[in-house]
């Protein structure tokens, strides 16, 4: 096996073409990949269920509210189009030719969609009754689907790990080390947490751009409890691929440090994952992280201030 073939086997699934030709980061800071896919079949590429589970709560609730408003508006228009006698009830004779007819029809649609039925308005005729049959069916399906999605979103375990804005190269036991800091943002506990740092950079082989991938050895790659913060350390010793590198070398070589973290969510007893990356220009040299630990003198309890997780300070360079 040639070195190029061996490297391709370790390229994490990006493929040698994508890894070598990419001019941007492979892994975004929020854990998403920067690759793009086109030409997929629309039915499978759309995947609305997965999209509704993955999107943020704000966008999800906004889509549900928009669907609710639009569906009721569509049926209100249909009730009005069915004619002035399609809906009967107190006040409908006076408003049948006014703009408020739409509002009365809209709120009747809300009652039908939500199976409320106050009894002030009722349908009259075949067309109106067909409309409420269709709307009632859509309302039942919508309620079931929304409840299922909300339950799935609440029950789906995911990691909320915050990473330091920058990685640092700092003095470490008479040498230097590459370090970054992370912490669990949630009050639940992650146990048996493991981390992996994959160092990738562009090299030229026979005039061809090739992206190399190297797994960096760590001081500790696993912690049993992730109760506070964790500073992950890669010592830059004689065997480290970072040995002799300068800040500009990492930038010129389009270096990227891919961070892969996994652990068991104690609440759900399921494994969760988190990803991020640091590029060469996101590394601060000859710096170290400031302490984020705080201690209560009255209670004798040590904790941490997550607002300080990004704080760094100058360090004395290793000679």
C-alpha cells in the first residue's frame, strides 16, 4: 500500500478529492460539515421529519404557528366561497356582506380545527359539511404529528458542549502543548467521555495537493465524569507532528484540528456526540487559559463560571 492509499483510508470519509481540493474548513465550529450534496431525489433529499427534529426550537415553533394560521385561513376562505348560507348562527345575517364575514369564518375554522365547537355557528348544506369533514381530519392528523414531533424532540438526547473560542499552544512540563477547553452546558451529567483530535493539513506530493490526517496522542483521552470543565492537552514532544511548527506554518498548510467528543448521557443512558474544529488562525500561541473555578467560602463548594471559558492570558514561552 502506498502512503497516499494509506492516507486515503484515514480521511474520515471525506474522500481524497474533497479533502485535497477544499479551500475552507472541513468541519464548522458548530459541528456541521462544509460539504455540499446536489442531485439527490427530492423525496429523499427533503427529509422533513429529520429537518423538523434537527432545527432549533424557535424555528420549529414558528413553523407550527405558521402552519396553524395558514390552514385556518385557507378553510376560512373556503367557507366564505361556499356562499353566505354555508355557515349559520347569531349575527351572520348582518355580516354576510361585510368584511367581518371572513373573521367569523376564520374563528369557526379555528373551532373546527381544534375540535372545540362552542355551538354559536354551525354548517349548513353539503359543501360546508364536506369542508368541516376534511378540516376535522386534517386537524386530527396535525395534532398527532405535532405531539409526536414535540415528544421526539424532548426525548432525543444530544450534547450541549461549549468549546473555548480559541485553542492555545502553551508551556507544558518543560515543552509546549496544544490545548483547548470544553464544558457541559447542561445540568445533566455526561459520563465515560472520550475525545479525539485529528490534525489535518495540506502537503504537496509530486506536485499534487494531498490532505494528511493524523490522530494526535493526548495526555488524557477519556474522563469518567464530565462534571466541570476539561482542558484537553496534546503534548508537543519529539513524536508530535506539530514539533517545529510555527503559527504561519499552520496557516500556510491550511491546518485544521478536528475535535470529536462522545459520552453517555446519564439521564437517557444513551451515547451523545459533539464536534467542532480549530483552524490555524484560531490558535493563540504562547498563551494559557485563565482559571474558571470559583469557590464559595461559606459552603466550601468548588464550581465554575462558564462565562470565563474563553478567557486566555499570556504565558512565558518555553525556551
